């Protein structure tokens, strides 16, 4: 499947609850970073919507979509994981990181990721990659975002993380642009890949969204190792050795 064909799985006659929820979650996330007086919140009759009420309504509607999908089980897995994660971002910004709803949705994001198998690289019997390139990178980005978010909450509040790097073989996302990743033109993609070093960093100094995603994900691995030491207490006396190993 080409990147430009992926949307046909969940739009048009194949419209799914996952994509409806995702569109609403993105709308809610965008509203949180938009001025309350923006024309975006003005209805056709001139009435002004309350931004906070709009965001709260969006969260409830998105939660309904998620609940419907979870009840029936047959989901488009990458889109579903993305939906739960974006919903987490909206909930976190609205209620705060220490709110129960935020932690519950963080757990939902991790569970959805594991249920979809996104923590593992998919391979054929001969060892070759079984995923289309754009889907493999999409899943890597999802994994990196949720893994980093899990470690951020755990470090900030001193609580055990929900994800462990030891239980995943998902490779690091490549430092390429969104345009190259989602392009149907193999020349565009190959040109971007040719500019990466052996570790997957671009060699031209460009700062893509994935550049920061890679850095955050790599730092999150160290955060997890340090959390293991800080939360172990007296149960692990080899702190110096373990930190040096980190």
C-alpha cells in the first residue's frame, strides 16, 4: 500500500469511529492553543462559543468514540493508538498531569500500543521487514511519543513507568521529514534516506519533528534506567555500578 492510499481504510464508505474521534481530538488540541476570541469560535449566527466548554465537549465526544471502539474490539490499530494518545494530550492540557484522567489515559495509550504490537518491529519469515515504510515509521513515531510521555510523567511525579525498554525491539525513528516519509515518490524518499548517517540522523543539520522525537526517546531510555535506581531504594545496593552502566 502507498501512503496516499492509507486513508481509504477509514474514510469514505469505510468511515470508522477511530478517525471520527481522531479528528475531534485534533480539533480539541488545536483549540487549546487558540485564543478564546479567535473567529474560529464564532458560529454562523454570530454567537461566540466558549472555548473551554468546546474543548470539554470534544473530550466527551472523543471518549465516546474510544469506548465504542474498545467495546467492539475490531479497530484500525495504528489510528486507534494515535486517537488515544492525542486524547491523552488534550486531557493532560485541560486537567493537568496529576489528574486521575491523565494517568488513566496514559495507561490506555500504553495498553493500546502493546495490544497493537507496535512495540515490536514486524518481520517476515526471512527476516525482512513486513511493514510498508511509511507505516513502519508511523509506528516508530507513535512508540517514541508514548514511551517519552510515560517517562516524563514517571520522572516528574516519582512513580513507576508503565513501559519498559527491555520489552521492545521497536527501532528508533529515522530523522527524515514528514513529507519524505509520506511521499509516494520513491526518489523523494531515497534522497532523504541517502542523507542519513549510520545511526539514522540526517547529515545536513535539518531540524525535523522527528529530530526532537529521536532525542526525547533516547533521553527517555536513560530516564527509565535512573528511575529503576531511584525507586528501588534499599532493594538494590549496586547503585553506582548500575548508574555507570546507564
